[in-house]
C-alpha cells in the first residue's frame, strides 16, 4: 500500500455549543494543522499515486475557505457543535469529493487543534 501525505496550517475561529466547556464556549481561535493522507495500492503510468499539484490545489482551496473564518457561521456546521471531530469529517468528505484519482482507495484527514490534541476521519473509496 502506498501512502502520500500533504500538510497545511491555518487559523480558524469557533465556539462550542450545547454544554459547559469553559473558555471554549466563547469565540476563540486555533492554529490547525491539517494532514491529508491518501492511500492506494497502485501507481499511475508516471509512478505517482496521485498528481500532488492537483491535490495541493484542492487542499489550498478548501483551507482557504476556512482560513481566518468563524466555523460556527459556515453552513456545513449548522446545528452542529464545531468540534474537531466534526471539522475533520467535513474536511475529509469535502476533499474526497474534489480529489479525483483512480488509484486512490482511501483518504484520511488528521486535524490537529494544538500540539496535544487531534481528530481524524477516514473515507474509503471504491475503485471504479
């Protein structure tokens, strides 16, 4: 199995809802580190799992959408607590929809909220 990873850092804001989480109930920012991991068992004719330039284009667009933004104001977080778990899932499913490569059989986002805490979400892709 081949694995390719690409990483981006960005700052976004949020506040947690639905419980008493102290300071996290008030608007605050996090320096997120997004690690995108792509998996597949076959390389293309060029010896690549995927075109990294294409992957970086999509990753930059998605990160740009959230960079310096209030997550609570984004429609995909409507009715959701903007937890790191929900954010990792939203990022993974969005990138899964955008990155088109026949060799990719799995995509995972690991989202670091700070040096000691991260959440991940994995999407399996059927070859077609």
